[in-house]
C-alpha cells in the first residue's frame, strides 16, 4: 500500500515469483506508472510477467476483493485489533485450517507501514521475529520472508538432495598415507621415533573422522613426499 520506490515493486515481483505466487496488487502507489518504470522492471529480474499482470487499485477494499483471509504486517503488535501471529507457527496453522480460502498479505508503505484503519480490516497481523535492536526490514525483504514461509506452509518445492558419488578411501590407503606422514614428520624433527607418544594414533583418528576420499589421500601423500624430498 502506498509504495514509493519502484525498485521495491520490482523486487517484490521477483520475491513472489520465486516462491510460486503471482497475484500482485498495488494500492495507491506513489507513481501511477510504477509497474513499467525502468527500475521496477530491472529489479524484477525475470519476473516482469508479474508486473504485467499486477493491478493498481484505489483502496484496500478493492485489493481484498475475493480474499477470504487478510493478513496485515506490522513490526510490533497493536494494543487493539486483530490477533498477532508469527510466520512459522501462524502460517502453518492457517494453511491447515483454511485450505480452500484465498489468503492475502497486506504490506504498508516503506515509510509509514500500515495505518490502523487498514490493520483493522485484516483477520490477523503477522510479525516477523527480528533483532530487538534493529528490526526494520526493507519492504521487498519482508515480502520474501513471508512468501517463503507461506510456501513452506502450503508445501515447499522439491529439492533434489545430491551427495557426491565418490567412495571413501580404503583402510589400506589411509594406513599408507599415515606411514608416509610418519616418515615426513620424522624428517622434520616433529616426531621422535624413540618416543612417539600417541601422535600417529591421533592422526589416524583425525583422518577417520574426516572421511577422506581417495583423491584427498593422494594430496596428503604428495605433501608428505614434498616434505621428505626437501628435508
């Protein structure tokens, strides 16, 4: 509502699209042509289609047409008005309780936020937990946070987990590297073969915890060889 920076409009479009949302409505923006301003299009960065489909209206009532549950945004709760919820818990409950409802998020202007009369039109107010000493979020940043949380509540996009398909070094390879390093440490004078204490067993445990790959064992042996050759 009343947004004054074209860049925020473009960044908001991008934040929405990357989370799978597309219905952007501007209420009385400072610039009537904000949706086609160069800065807005540049900040949209591939989400210009959201700007093309966006609507500009004169009132919050128009913006909320067809919306059955409106959520306002505020840094701090009001003494009077709708209940305040947090993104993670509140949106998860809302998604489960109102699966068929159209939910709308209302953001105030960059400078003044939401007016009380606009907050009172909402079913709930959402407050993003932030640093108590510095809790001010840029408008598009707030949109990104809530778009992400709402997407998680509705069901997140699949992410394909990938683990490197590389086998760990064999026990023989590890022991060979340790023997090589033992020679190198003796050459350096760091290890006294007459009183080795527990240095090599500790190195053995260190390498075991690191779960090294064969190529990494080769690197360690190469370093040990260089030490021996120069000693």
